[in-house]
C-alpha cells in the first residue's frame, strides 16, 4: 500500500481519482531487484510492464552497432522506465539495469492502457516523457533563466502557456457530418481544421485540410466526396495537450509528432485548439529584418552595425527560449548573409577599380563552426576557395584577380568583426585556394598520411559550406573525401587519437578541473572541454558511414537512420549539445555586455547550483561519447 501511495504523489497519477490506487494495488506486482541486475536489454521482447521505482536506482543503457555500451540516463525514486513498448508498440530502445538494490511496482500494460483511455493525462505524460534527465534539467534552467526585463518584453515570453495563445472554443462537427459540409464550414470560416465531437462534446477526432485532400479529393470519386461521413476520414483519437502546458512544450510536441493542429483538452473537456500558425505568430521577426538589411547593404560600412546587432538578436532569441541549437543556426544564417554580402561588395569594388575577374567557376567556402552552421557571437575566419580545373596558362589571370581580392576580403571581414584566423586558415593563404584537382591531391595526402597537422586541417576543412559561387565544385570534392576516408580507415583512428589529447574537466570527486593558466585561471572552456568532443566524435562516425550533413544534430539524425545510434542515445547527446550551446551563448552575451570579447571560458562555480549540476551532466555525456568513440575506432588498429 505504501508503494501505491508513493505512486499517487507523482505525475501523472497525482492528477487522477483516489479509487485508481486500489485498482492499481490489485492489478500490479511489487518486485525487488539486487544491484547490477539487468531487468531488460535493448531489443528484448517487451515484458508487458511499466516500471515505477519506489526506491533504488536504475541505469538506462544502450549499445552502438559495434556493441559499445553507453549509459544514457539514470532513474531513481519516483521515476519510471519501460514505457516505450506500452505506448508505441515498439521494442525497447535501451536496456535497464539496477545500479542499487531497487524496489519497483510493475504495472501491467493492459492496466496502464485502460487507465490512459479513461484519463488521457496519463498517456500524454508518457508521450512527452521522451526527455532525458539532462533535458529536464536543461528546461528547468531555461525556464528560470532571466537576462533582463527589456529583453523579456521584446521577445514574447517563453513562460507563456498554451492557454495564452490557443484559439478557444474551436469549431466542431459531428461524426455524421458529410465531407461537403465540413469543407464548406472550413471555407466559410477560413480555418484549416475542424474537431469532431459526440453529442456530449467529447473529442472523437480531427479533420484537416490535408485529410480532405488526401482522403477525399484524391479519390476522384464524386459519390464519396459528397456523402462520406467525418467518422470515415477523420484522424481518430488525436494527440492533445492541456492549456496549462507551456508554449515551448507544445512546439516540441508538435514537431516530434509532425502535426500542425493540436486540440487542447482540460479535465476531459475540449477547450481550444493550437496550430503551428499560432506558434509562429510569437516568433521574433528581428532576425529576418537583420538579414534583409544585410542583403541591401551597398557599402562594407553598412554591414558593421548589422554585425554589431547580432548580439541583441541573440539575446531576444535566447529569451524566446526556442531551441538554442535553432538559435545558433539563426545566428549562423545572419553571419552567412553578412559574409556573403561582404564577398559581393569586395568583388564589385575590385571590378570598379579595374580588376578583371577570370571567366571561371569557383566556390567560396566557409569552414569550421561556420560550415556546420554553429556560429555564436565571436567567430573568427575559416574560409577558402575552390576553382574549377582551369589550365595552367590561365594561372596568372586568376592570381591577378584573386590574390588581391583575397587580401581585401579577409581584411574587410576583420573590420566587420570576424577576426583573422590565428592558424591562417583563410583564402588569403595560398594553401586555402586551389583548383578542384589541387584540393583533391591535398586532401588525399591528409587522409593517406594523417600527420597531426594534416588531421587538424581536415577537422576544420571537412565542416564546409558553400557560401558563394558554384556549389557543385564542393559537392564533387565532398564525394571524393568520403571515398578516400572509406578506403583509409586509419585516418579515423588518427582523428580519434588527436581528439583524445583533451579530456572533460572532471576530477576524481566529481569536481570541475579548472585552468591553471594565468589568462583563464579558475575557469574552464565549455567549448574545448565539452562541446567540441561531441562535434568531433559525431564527425568521425559520419565519415566512417560515408554520409554527410552540415550540422551536428543533422549528423546525429543521419547516424540514427543508419542504425549507428539508438534514438535514446541521439536524444541524450542532443540534450547535452543544446546545453553547451545555451551556456556558451549566455556567457558570450554577458561578456559582450561587460565590454569584453566573447569567448567560451567561464568559472563553473559562479553558476547557480542547478546549472553546475547540468554542466556536469553534459560533461558526462561528452565523456561517455568520447570513451565509446575511442573504443570503437580503437578496433581499427586492434586496440
């Protein structure tokens, strides 16, 4: 009884009637597990139970395709595990093993589904419970985050609930309504969905414009178009949320389930509907305006205030509390537009000064964080240029234009706030200009003879993005690179070996290890000691699997599609990467506002306690990924 009473004190059972406790006590069983007991393994046949932890701790783990085990989460008192097969009819995406002596309440699948049918709040809870511990911590930190009052006013508050932005009292129709009637209502009212309810107002389903097109109009059958009843073509039992849920939760939920209309139900009563369009109304338009200004600039000087304004846009986006990786992509997009317009203006200026551009194809590329669309507020320059394979006799003509052009461009970018690369990875350096075949020769040497400096170059270069000119040149080179890496797996081991010269900043007692160097004494680098490990490891797996994507998250999605990582592993790595992005961006904004240069160093002990805990969790994810990567690629040389 005490265990069931414990269950009643936590979500979602805290919100359902008292009588359910007796029902659960009668149908469920209590089981004790000793420490290190595997309760189920990844891909096991489902046991048919939802597990509630009364006391103890359970480790959730998964294995990569190479059999390398990764711990993705830890669950303890008052938490659940094993719900995926119950609510998705899929197998276990990860295994569960006790890390302490543990007592669980095992609730049979048919019982939990029966309760869910009566009380949708239960199924909604588990549908949303895909978030890992780190993601939950991350959201708690984000929700409590406050930069300044003005920014909150400028951006629409993230803290808004669905009830604040939904359309209340949505139009409904009966399940007997004909397709033509529903189409007429939607046309007259200018709406793109209608909810189907019974005579008591209970939600039965939803009909959208897409349903009308795909299930009615596409059949080319006049009889069906006219007389088909809503019950025959609606989407039954649609996903729902409560008006008390937060706006960001709705956005994540709708994206996850790929739906554009979300009925809102409170206490089993239909109270509203939320659409993707409703969410879009409250997204900041500042970034769009800034991009427009960049495109209209007629002088290099016009671009500088736009570059300077990125920090204010970042601040607004941060307050909107959209995905911080999405925020980073938006910031990168603005940077890209500024750099691209700078390229065009310098080019035009050269022509106006009498320089004659050669009649050849070329592709101006941006690399590193810019190539991954992961730029924050203080990126330096990593750029280069690929020319078509012009004949040797055209060399002088090409150099006469592009050598002075390159110097002017990197200096103009430096003036705008993109510092010169300390490693001289810029198109003003002849090493980073060349014909397509020159590049292929160079890259082949990097891969076939992976000396440390060559591996460093490749780590920057392989994160490339075509910013101006002919992208087909880069695509050709990309295909060549993937083939070269496939034929030279030792290169990946060398990449891994170089990456392992650095470790996450953790001591034996779980304390942060900070820098002893005078410049950053007492600080650590969130980038060099954390997020870069995720970027590097995921790049290695991507190259090994002969696939390509620009951003780290897109790469993770591709690796999931190829079965390299499980969904749980991908979600966990993404959550850690999002937090690293969030804390780096917040730190950079703070430094800029203090009149300092943005960087990725911070004193972890000056963070609030919950952020310290979250930073440790994120470092643990990076550490485990790095360790599994070492073991995976170590097999190449028999380690």
